[in-house]
C-alpha cells in the first residue's frame, strides 16, 4: 500500500498522514494514533518522498563530481569517502544524488539542484585554491560542506580536512632523522588545496633543516601508479638521485616501488618511501605491519563525519558553520630505513 491509498482509506489528506507518521505536533494525538495503527495494519512505511511531503525537504544530499582531463575525482579514495557518507545518510533517512559533470557545467548543476529543490545540501569535493564554488553556493543559498579547504578565501563555511601541511612536514622530518638529505616529493596536482598544503609542509621541513629545495626532485600530477612510477624512474636515473620519496597517495607509492625494484634496488634499504595512506578498504597498506611508512587518516571516517556535519547544518540552519581538522597518524612500516652510506 502506498501513501495515496492509505490516505484514501483513512479519509485524510496525504499531508496529514505524512505529518502524523513523522511526529509533527499540529496533528492531534487521536489522529496520529489512528494513522499509526492503520499503517501498521497495512505494513506501510513512509518513503522518502512521503517524508519530504511532510517536512518540506528532499531528504537527499547531492555530490556533484567534476571531471576534466586534468583531474579525475572518481577514484578509490572517492569511493571510500562516499561509502562512509552513505552510512550516515542511511542512518538519518537520507538518500544520495550523484552527478558527474564537466567542470564548466558544475555551477549550473548546483543552481538546478537548488531551484528544483532536488537536494537539501551538497558536499563539495576536491577544493582548489580560491575555489569559486564556495562563493557560488553561498550566493544561491544551498547548504554545503567541503571535504577539504580552499586557501585564499575569507568566508566562513563548513569543512572537514586533514592537516596536510603537518602530515608532510612530519613525513619529511622522519626521513631527515634517518639521515636522508636528498628527499623527493611525488605530489598530487598542486592546483588542489591538499597538494599545495602538502608541498608547503615538505618545503618547511627542508628549510628548517637547512636542506635545499630543488625543483628537479619535485613532481606534481594525477595520482596514478604510472605517474608514481615514471616520476621515481626519472629521478632515480639522475646522477644526483634521491635516497627517499614522500608520496601523496598509496597508489603513487606503488609506482615508486616498482621503479625502485626495476633498478635492482631494495625499498627501505637503498631507497625509502613515506606515503599518505587514506586507509582504503580495498587497497590496504599491509595488516599488522604496514608495508609503507605512512601518514594515515581514514577517508571513510571523514565521509561519515562530514555527512553528519552537513545534516546537522541542514537541521539547524541558524547554527554557525563547523570546521574540523584531523591529524594524520605516522605509521612506521618496512619502506623506510637509514640513508645509505656513500662509498
């Protein structure tokens, strides 16, 4: 039985039935009890559409995913984030709306979702430096939360981020403490805020230890296994090759390891690697002992938490924006060791 049929049987409007089932105070106790008993007798549970009719909400959250030749958001990291967010939505009675669009159409999609009231809010993924989407969403009044932050903006908004600068500062300092002096970075696209912050952490650690910042051993690109492999291969072929790498993702680190082993070198002995690990469900960094020394932070947990923050904002629109900065944990694995001695 659907809402229309139940309402007809009771001789009540669909709005009244929806409000009775969702606990609205303007419905009398007698009517509420009558509706609840009828719903139980007919094994009826309200759909999100019916709940939306009562609450005036869509009971859905949008995830608009920009895709371009330079940056691909549909990746294992995004998948784990969505899984975590989905757990929170399900628990709170919300659905998820995914839209994959060209970058130039993203603003129009937000406007369409808002004007059609198709969603109650959106999650912004992959914030860039000075990201224009944030001001646009504030202008059209669509509630949002950002996975990450956007440097260079003065406005206040809800976000959850990992302390990327601190994570890469710690990673680089860890290698310096092991005696490494020629440390390379294989980073994400540095128009992305997280990658910019990671590079700044890396440079800060080098500067604090009076080590040169050499563009020859700094790479920025799409975080794929091939990018990690080609970057490490090219740098290892140089006469002044690095003895260690810091990598922005476990996927890149796998490529760097391939380049190391291809040259007959041993990871953790001849060349060390520290990577960032998002604790991915289907790409785990070992079990009891990590394969790679890593700065670890669960992206799945970030999805759960940011979804909760956005739903709280929607439920309490007058409350101030929330910000949460997570610290990554440095986990020591078998990919690092003392810098090799020079003959």
